């Protein structure tokens, strides 16, 4: 309610209904009009504020019946919100518009409905000629309708038979019920029956515009229907409900009470219900009213609105519930003092008459913000010799006041703080947008408090893409002090900024095609409204327009990265389809030519390589056909797609980590979830920090896999371990041995609060590759080790999908460390002895790769055997090979492909020159996951269970230690370096 | 027979001058007065003979120097230079590519072609060779990449089609090739582009692929040659001229008694020259590609120049495009830079119409056109081109064009009479050796 009834505010309001107040409030135009009327009748007449507003009702938004219906409703809704918020109760508001037909209305006021006798008297009288014409037209229309229907065409709606003339006035009963503070029983008549009395005149952020509130609705009802308004109200803990029926004496600006009584309050209800019957127009302002409700629901997601429209025809009836989405309510705006740079002469005078302070120093210090005592003294000193700190403030002459005013305008003051403001809150805005629009994407931003002309303001902005009931192009939602602005959109600072100063396309947003929701809420102690109806904010205040622009840009920036990711995701989805489309063409082209080559008789055609000849034979024998190529290509596409998907999931892991830092790139994580659904349709997703907490708290989750960028894995793994989860972590174990050592000491120092020690395993670990497991066994048959060769010629270049993940490129040690751990793991597994010392030279050849990209290392095992480790990150001819020469034989493992499967070829040559070849496809990841799950099951049964040593984190850390030693040695030009023992 | 024609032509010329009426404006009368400056044809012919013999003498030196430059630089290492190859070696190259791709596919690695990049940043003008060449820089065209899948597929398809064409020993046009798989190629520019890629990949000229463009250029004049064995006499080809065979391999036995080759930018001027039997008055070979020259015309011109060792004089419009066309004949186009060695004919003389001629011949204002902004832009770009900078005279002419901001077509000379070009302008130009 307007009247929150505290006595402090009461003091201000008492003098309000004077002519001076009426003159100072409205704009100059209104004053001149008033004086013009005064001149006409030479007699000096006084006009009550109520009269003034009755005559100039368009100022308050009562231009016509339709607009009046809208304004009445919104004034009531805003009062209701204020009332509930003032006692920190989450608003629950019911609005009912009930259409009253003329007949009903007449019965209500006791007027007998009379039939028309003299038809020609009426404006909508239809002459016989006109009638014939109309009937003929209708007949024609029906004819075409029938024809169209017969042809199966869409039947057009019959054109609305619009009556001629003004038609009947429509009346509405508007009821608004809230759960707010209510009004003190005795104050009700004055609070509602006296214009320009109110509690909102202090300096603070308020919803109202003129402080007219429901009173204007009352005046309008008086003007259009003459019916009184009814108020029911009860305050918290009050045993009765006040009921009051009153109207207003416009000329005297006093309430005219019909009935004022106390009734029983059985349900301990508190709040207010106001009912007013007015003339209105639902047809013309229906959409405005609904828009208003929707926009209000966006900015006030903590309120619940029930909107009902009732009429005699059931099909027009409407009930919309705007559900509550949150309990978090913005704080009540605080009343604040004026900022010295924002006061005018009149205001200074008023402050002086009202102040309780005696002398000038105290007055300056206490009646304004941002003037401290010492500051006030300096100001007084600056004012001139005829000012002193001790002088009585009420004795200041008007010249002296001008001097103070001038100084206020010239002196420098700190900006007012935004503490007194109550923005909707970025979270609430986002929630409101999501709740009402269901957009595909949303971004929000809140600016820090800023200042124009001494008034603090805050801009909050949101941008949504897509959603339901959203038009293509820009949909602009404007809010000032948390109320929607619906009219005069064109000149508004928000509209103009969105249309002219945002280059949407640079954020990958299509201004015409996309469904863009633009939400800007400005809160301030003074909203610089423009226009008589206070329906828009001018575009001439640079502070505000640049704040709006920067807030919108911030939102756009957030969206851009999301949109880009979305596009990438879509591209990825299309990739497979696009590639598969070309497979038949390629297969045919290759096969045609192969067929022709094979057809040529051998003597005529040139000789080819052995492998080519073999291929041609297969073509001749139809062992290789077009279908073979198709299958191979399909498989290849499948494989590449899978790799890309994995990579994508990795990047999403990064995204998850970003979330920790406060950004919200949910989309890529969501895409990862989609991917996971291909494998596990029932998968559940948890998002963000909260999700992480949930996972940690969930006792039913025994183990987690941490697959993140190398730089951040360890931290998260430890967090999980601490929560009692078994962890399998993606390699590499750490960025450095120092990190690994620290991590291990943290891990080992965990208090044993669980019946088991959480397992910390390392994934993608060559120790599980069957090739190495089997080779390890073969090692027993080669006698004493003589020398070892490890040759790694990788193919990590910019076309490799893994290259594109930025964390890999920014990883300390480059790809040497990230890729190298595999090969060192393989080596250590194969030889079964630790590497003691290394000496290496590294180089940086390919500048597209992070340094170093080549390393040559000489190493010695603890058992004395020496070997070389040659590693090129990017080579033209990828080759990966381990070879151990022994006194009795040789074991060699080489990366290769057999029948379309990637894996390792193990070669064993023994003393008797026999050569044994076996191919082992890759399946280490499956094996290690199996081992991990097995370990979890065992550990939960038996606290002392020893986990599979091959997967242990410390093993992975040892791999890192070897590479670190190699890199260290190379930094010292090949000096011998001991490998750190862990 | 040719004598009779020549006489007839001279007669017509004399008649023309006699019938001129004095009603013409001062510019026209000046233009007519130039006619009187013409010396007898015999003396002009003597000049031309001197030119021709100088050219045939100096030519071997020029040729050897250019081939030396090639050898010294070993351009194959840094630049892509394609050569004519017989179909057997092209076939075997294709075979190798296809076999490698097939094996790659069967091993589960998909396939990828290494395609030389023909991007414009990769095309440079080498002053030593005086032509545009393609820097050797290959980019992979893997199948398993959305960006290149389509191109890789088209490449495989084009390779297979070329293979089939070569094996059957026939020639097809680019259009034929396109129509064999319209659905895949989409539009002809794509198959054409891949065809050029394939040329680069295989290191052979496009004609070695047995894929030719449709006929565009025409030739007329004192030239006989065998087209696929049929003897062609270009003096008997009527006004339209003989279409230049798209497949230069068909051309053999080139013979000529011409003193120079006249390169004409446009069809209209060509027709005038052909109809007036200009080549009979001054023995020459007249050639046009009707605008931007195609590969066949450029090959043909080069062939004529190399075999007959005749000077080449160019008659183009006085606008930046005229010069551009000239540059394509001389230095090659960016699109075909990989084959510039075979396509360019250096040492073409710019006979006319030059910007300085507009005033020299008092071409009336109404026949001159103001240059558009785009013209001026192109003109300024041309000034930056190395091949223009090399020739001081050209720079001057071009600067003059940009200064006056006027351009004119060859047809501007028709304002003095339709035959002014053949009867006065060209003879006078030749007499004065007014070429640069």
C-alpha cells in the first residue's frame, strides 16, 4: 500500500495537499495550463490536487478507457508488491478483472434498462439500404466460404461484424489482493481518499511514479462509474479485518466514507484487497496487460501472481498463474539523504525548514550524504567570511542559500554509494528470464553502482536467445525501479542502445533471425523519465546510456562463447553425416581406376611395388571390391569421429573446470553429457560446483573418473579422494614431480575416516596394454639385457585433434611430457627395472609446437643396462618402437595396424633365429577400468585390500619423474641427471 | 590471288581517301591529314622486315637466357613448374597416386592427397623469368576432415576420370568432364579448379591430361598449319578466322611468310582487320582470344612465337584491362601460374591503342570515356605490378591514363571512319615503329 504508516514519513506527508505541492510536482506545462484557466475566469479559484489530476488524467496514464484499465491494474499490482516487500513477505498477488456488461452495470446502480424506441436516434442506426447492402455482402461471403470449403481450402474467419459508432462502454471490476502489510484501520480513508498524500516521498528507490497509486484509480472510477471503492485490510496479528467503502470528494480532496467497520479475521489473514469498478477496454489493451504481467513476472520471480479475467462469455475467460521460482527477495530499498550535487535551491530551503539540526555544520554533515565533518568545515570556509560553522541554519538569507547551492554545484564530492538501491539481482533476473521465456541461451550482467547528477543507479541486463512466445528479432523488456515500461519504447535509452549501439553480428547473433530477448533493468533514487506519462527514460544521459551499452555488451560476450561452442557442437554432429555422404563416390572412383590398372596385362604395364602388386591381385580376384573401400572408409570416419568426440569430451572437462572459476560454459559440458548418453542412456548429470558437492556427498557413488586438463586434475582428484571416493585420473599424473610429491603426501596424510583407503589410480596407462604385459613375460627368455632402444616419432601437428586442446599446448614440458608418459610407462613396464640416470639433448625444431619438440636421451637402468630414448613429437613418418637386445634374444614392440585395428606388433627373436610375431590390439583402457572396478569392489569389502600396483598414481608419477629428469638434463646441455625416486 | 586482293585493298583505301568530304570536324580533318603522312606500303614493309629479322636473330639469345634462368634456379625445388608429358607417364603417375590412396584406405587410415596450394599468396612474379610462378607449398587434403572431404572426393573422381580419358587416348572438354558427375561436382568451377589441382599434383600441363577448354581464340592471316593432320590455310578462313585448336598437340607443320604477329584484344577489331584483309597489305598473323585469353590461345601464341620467331605487336583497348590482358599473355595469370613456363610469351610490344594516342590522333572527346573508380583502382594496382614497372614506356603511358582519367576502346578510332584503323592508324603506327 502507499501508506506504510510509519510516523516519520507521516510528518512529511501532512503538508503535501497544498497548492504549492501541486504546483511543484507536475511539469511546467501543467502549471501554465492551470494559470491559463485562472486568467479566463478573472475570479481567482483554487484547485484541489484531486481536481487537477482529474482534469489532467493523461499525465498519470489514464488517457482512455483501455489505458485506464491497464494503469489501474498496474498501480494496484505495484502497491501490492511494495506492501508485501515492506514487511519482507514473499509477495502473493491475485488480480481479477471482471467484465460487467452494461445491463449488469445498470442493475448494479439501480438503473432500469430501457429498450430503444426511436431507432433512428442512435448513432449505430442502420438504414434499410445499408442493411440490404450488408446482407448481400454477407451472403456473398458465405457463398465463397462454401466454395472454398468444398475445394478443401482454408476457411477464412468471418470478418468481425463491427458495430458502427462508439458502441457500449464496458465496465470492469478490478480486484487486487495481496499478502502485504495492510493498513492501520483508522488511516485507510486518508491513505486512499486524499491525493498527494503518501509515504513514498522520501528519497529512495520506489516503484511509483507520482505517488498517486490507487488514488488515481479512485478518481477514475469516480469519473467513469461513480461507484465507490471497497477496501479490505488487515495487519499482521490483527484480530479483525478493516472494511471500508469510500469515494473521494474531488473538489475538497477529502475522502468520503460510506462505510468503515471492523470484521472478523478468522484466517489470520494480513494484507489488503482493493476493489474498484471502472470503465475500461479489454479488447484494445488485453495484450498490454498480459505483457505487463509477464514482464513483471520476469523481474519479480520471487512473487506469485494469479491473473484472472472473467466475463459472461466463457471462451474469453482467462486464468494465468505466474509461478514463484525463488524465495530470494531483493532487500528493501533504504531511504537515503540527498547528495549535495543533486539538490536545487528549493530543496535546500525545504531541508532547512525540516531539519532538526541547529547550526550550519551539523546541517551539512547530517542532511547530506558524502559530507564528513572536516569536509563540511572546508566547505563552510570556502563559502566566504559571512559563513561560520556555528551559525544557525534557519537564519540563512536567501543570498546565502544561493551561495551554498552554487558551491554544491561546483565542489567535488564523492559519488553516492549504491547501498540504498535494491536491484532485482542478477540471479533473479536470470531466473525470471528462464522461467518466463524458456530460452535456449541466457546471459546476465549487473553493473556496479554508478552516478548521474548525484543520483546513484545500477543497470542490470540480460540477453536471451530463443524461447517460447518470443518474436524473431529484438524483444526489448525495459524496467525502471523494477517495474516494466511498456509504452513509448522508441525513444527509450534501452531501445536505442540495443538497436543502434550493439553490433549483434559481431557476437554471432543475427539481429533479424534470432529470437533475442533484451532485458534491462535500471534502478535509481531518481529515474530520469521523459514524456508526460513517465513511460520512457531519455537517451540524453551519457552515464546511463553507456552503462546500458556496456552491460549489454557483457551479456553478448558471454553469449558469444556459448554460441560458438554450440555451433561447434552442431558441426561435430554433422561431421559424420557429411563425411559418410562422400564415401560411395570415393569408393567408386578408386575402384574404377584400380580396375583399369588391374586390367592391363602385366607385360604392358609398369611394375609396381610388391604391396601394390598384391593389391592389384586382390582386385583381380575380387577380394577387394568397391564395398571393401566403403567399409574401410566408414570405419575410418567412425574412428576419427570417435577421436573427435573424445577430444570434445576432454574440452568439456576443461569447461567444467572453468565453471569453478565463475564462468558458466554449460553447453559444452552438456554436449559431453549427450555424448555419454550414447553409451549410457540412463546417465544423470550434475552441474557446476553444486553438482560436484552433490557427487561428493552421494554415498552411493564409490568411484569417480577425473578427466580434465593436465594443469588442474590433481587438485580435483585430491578433493574427491578426501571425500572418500576412489579416483581414476587421466594421465599425466602431474605437471611435475614436486606436484606429485606434494599430492602424494597430502593423499597419505588423509585421516583414516573411512574403513578403506581411497584408491588413486591412473588411467591411459600402457602398463595395461596386453602387448607390454606379454612382452614382459618374453623378457625372461632373452637372457641378459644388452641395450635398449626406444624410438618415438609422433604425429602431433596442427591437424591432430589433440593438438587443438589449448591446455596441452600450454602444458609445462610441451607434448614431450603429455605424450611421453605413455612411452616411459611402456619402457619401465617392459624392462622391469627403474631408470637411474639420464643425459639428454632436446631441441625446438617445429615452431608450431611448444618447446621442446625433439629429445634424444641416453639412460641407464638400475641394473646397469643402458639405452637410448629418441622422441620426436611430430614426424612425417610416425613410428613407435621399443626394442631390447639380450644375450639370448630380442624383444621388439612396434605400433601398427592389423586388419583395421590399431595396436602393437610384438616381435620375439630367440637364439635359434626363430622369429615369433604377435599382434595385440589396443585395449589397455578397458583393462585398467576393469582393474579399477575390481579394486573398488575389493576395497569396500576388505579395508586392507592392495590395489593393482600397475594403476597406482605413484607409478604414473615415476613416469613423470623420468621425463622431468630428461628435460632437466637437456636444460643443462646433456649433463647426467639422477631420476628422482618416489 | 593474294596480289589481287592486296591491290583491291589498296584501291579501296585510295578510294576511301578520295571520297572524304570536307564536312568533317577539325579533329577528323587532322586525322585525315595523317593519312598523307603515310609512306608507300613498300617502305613500311621494309621497316617490318627489319623488325622481323632483328627479332628472329635476337630470339635464340633470349630463349637461351630464359632457359638458363630456369636451370640455374632449379625452380622445381622452390616453384612448381609443370611440363608436357605423354599420356603413359601421366597414367603411371595417376596409378601411383590411386594405388597409394587405395592402400591407405585399406589400412584403415582413410586417405589424403598432398595438393599444391594455388592460393594467390602463393603466386609470385619472378623478374628473372619475367612471369608469374607458383611457389611450392603443399597442403594436405584429407578425406576425414569436413573442410576437405568434398574436395578430396572430387579429386579422387577427377583422377579416375582423367585416367579413363588417357587410357582411351581421347580428348574431352572441361565441360564433358563436369557432366560425367554433375551431382558430385555441383558446378563447373569446382571440377575446373580440381583439374588445375590435379595438373599441379601430377606435374603436367592441363593439356597433358587430355582435358581441354572449348574453343575461344581465332586466328587469321599468313599462316598455314596442320590441325590433326588437316592442312589449314589461314588466309582462306573468311572473316571469322580459324578457331584455335584447344588441343595444341593437334597443331603441327606451322609455316608462315608473315613479318609479325598482331595480337588483338577484341573480336570487333579482329573482324575489321580480317575483312579488310589487313594481312595481305602487311603480311602478318592476326590473333584474338576475344577478351581474356584462354589457355589454348596462349599456348598457340607461344608456339607461333617460338617456331616462327616473329615479333608480336598488341592492339588492345586504352584502359587498365587492355594492359591486364597483355600481362596475361606475357607473364601468365595467377590461376595458371604453375604452367606459366608454357603459357607465356614474353616480349610483346604494345602497339596501341595507348593513352598517348588519344591526343596524338585527336580522338574526339565523345569517344573517350571517363574512368570509373574501379578502373582507377585497377590502374593503380597495375602500376605496382612488377612487369609494368620493368618497362618505362608502359609506366609513362599508364601514369598518363591515370592522370587524364580517360579511357578509350579500339573502336574509338572508328569515329574517323570504320576503316580508319586498318587504313591509317595501323599503317602509320607501323611506319613510325611506334610500339613500346
